[in-house]
């Protein structure tokens, strides 16, 4: 058993430099490679998180502006439609007034024409009355003259 322990001790003595090299390599890589790498990754993560926050805030601002823009457009359209409706109503009223004025003028012309026709009718009746009497007299004279011959 003692030979096993002495072999083991010799093996341990030969393994000690390898152990120390591995231990040195571990701390060296940890200090020279992994810590700067972790630091760079942390900075990258912080920068990414900050940019993500800025992007989210920009998106929210853009959405608010889009909503404001849509509200302004709706308001402008409503105002435009209201103005158009007012113009249509004004035009309709003007058109109705013009039609009513023309109708009154036409009615006045028709009334005037009726009065003129009524006057002409009376004149024609009077003229026919005079002519009928004159014709009746001529017919009577002709008939009497024809009998006397």
C-alpha cells in the first residue's frame, strides 16, 4: 500500500505544475477575456434597452400625432361638408326665389293676356254686333228689293 501512496505522491508532484498552469489559465482568461466580454455585452444590452425605450417613445408620439392628424382631418371634412350643405341650401333658396319670381311674372303675363283677350273679345262682340246689324239690314234690303222687282 505504501508503494501505491508513493506512486500517487509522485503522480501528484508531476501533476502540480499542470494544476497551477490550469489555475493560472483560469484566472488569466477570466480577467483578460471573460470580464471584458461581459462588460461589452452589458454595455450592448444597456444601449439596446435605451434605444428600445427611445423607439417605443417615438412610436407612441407618432401614434398620438396620427390620431391628432386624423381628428384634424375629420374636423376639416365636417367643416367642409357643413359649408357645402350651406351653399347648397343657399343655392336652393336662390333657385326657389328665382322660380317663384318667374312664376309670378308668368302669372302676371297670363293675367294680362287674359285681360287683353277679354277686351278683344268684347271688342269683337261689339264689332260683330254692329256688323251683324249691318248685314241684317243689307239682307233685309236685298230681300225687300228682290220682292219689289
